[in-house]
C-alpha cells in the first residue's frame, strides 16, 4: 500500500496509472500536478486524484513542497522534453524516502536529464516506460485497465537500491502490468524500431494525404485499413515531437533502413517483379502472425495452482 502518490501529468498515462492503483487498493491518496488547471479540476471531478497540487509550479514554490511532503512515489507522466525541468523543480523538496519514476518513451535522454537535475539524489530516480497507450488524451481518456496484461519496462540505474526498484515494480504490477528490465540504451534502440518509427510513418502518411489537392475525396474513401494503419497518428503531436527528437540517432538509423526497404520494393514494383513482392509480403505476414501469437500467449492469464 502506497500512502501517497504524486502525479506530474494527469492525462491518459498518469490518470490511468492512478485509476489502476486505486482500483487495486494500492494507494491511499493521489495528488495531481499539471500545467493545466482545467485538467487538474477535471481529474479531481473524475476521481483520478484526491488533491489538486500547484499548476505550473516553480522550484521555490511552497505549494510544491507541501504537495511532495510524505510522498512514497512520484510519477512523471509528462512529455519527455519536460523531464529535466520537472526534476529540477522537485529536487529541493524531494523527501528522503520518496522514489521518483517516469513513463517516458525514451530513456537515455531522461537519465541524462535526471542526473543533471537530481545530482546526489539520482539514486531516488528509477526510469520506467509502460508499453500501453491510446490515441486519445487528457483526463477523460484515462482508464483503469490501460496497463492490464501490458509490459512495463524499467531501466534501473547503478545507483538505485533494490527496494526503490521494487517499489516501482510493485506499483506497475498493481496496475496489472508485466515487468521487464532493459538498459536505457537497449530500450531506445528497441523502441526506435517498433514504436517511434511506426508513429513517424503514420503521421507522415496522414500529413501527405491531407496536403493533396483532392484530400477530401481521398479521405472519403479511406476505410478500415487506412484507419488501422494510421490510428497512432491521433496521438499527441507534442509528445511525439519530443520523443522523435529525444531518440533522434536511433530513429534515424531505423528510418534509413526502412527507406532502403522502400527503395528496394519500388524497384521491384517498377520491374513488375511479383515474385519478390510476394516473398516480402509473405515473410511479413508470417512474422506478424508469430508476433500476434506470442503477444496473445504472454497476455493470457495463467491458471492458478489448486490446493
């Protein structure tokens, strides 16, 4: 049982975290801090948070110090570019026994920002990333099942104690998540390929269609395939701008590889090489099916042992 959790960001990610903890009976009190007073009010109305902390607090803000007092866990659920600023604000008021974690989609930049902002208190920061989301934003998008059966990746630092890592892990487990461990560098390379690149591609496709002179006609006939492929283009542009820039190097590597694949496919298409196209399509189909089966197996609850 966590006595007090402080959320920086009360939208989809932070709000769902709070909802899930409350549903599990794993937290007594949740305090929300957000740059939007309207979001804080809405989160309070929805029961996501119990108390409203300061909107856009400053490092010397007495209200911020009060909000952090006696906190067991502090969750940063804000765009990754804000990580350094938020940590610098809370550092002077960070309770000795509190553990700070985040939900950012990149990790090496977050770790660097944490080291710069927290200094000697870096041991209290345990980086994390829940592998779950929706294309909607804000407190109204938060649901208590968002993390159920999903992975939560932790990238512990050498300075972290086992107890600090376990506190974060148990919080995510209370939300129904499955804990995985990676280094920050491993994390960013993996997610450049399977998350950051797909978002870039979805945004690029929709933007390309929208800029065409006959865009209205094209969207009129776009159906389920286009909808499914571009679903993630409904995500927060600000958040994905920050993620793209934060993981620039790894994302560029994956983008270059993808562009080489497209160049290859274009050449085969221009040559009328149906056999190669079918080979690529077939390999992709089989790989995707294996992935779906693995995901379904991982998310299927295991039967409990009988006495």
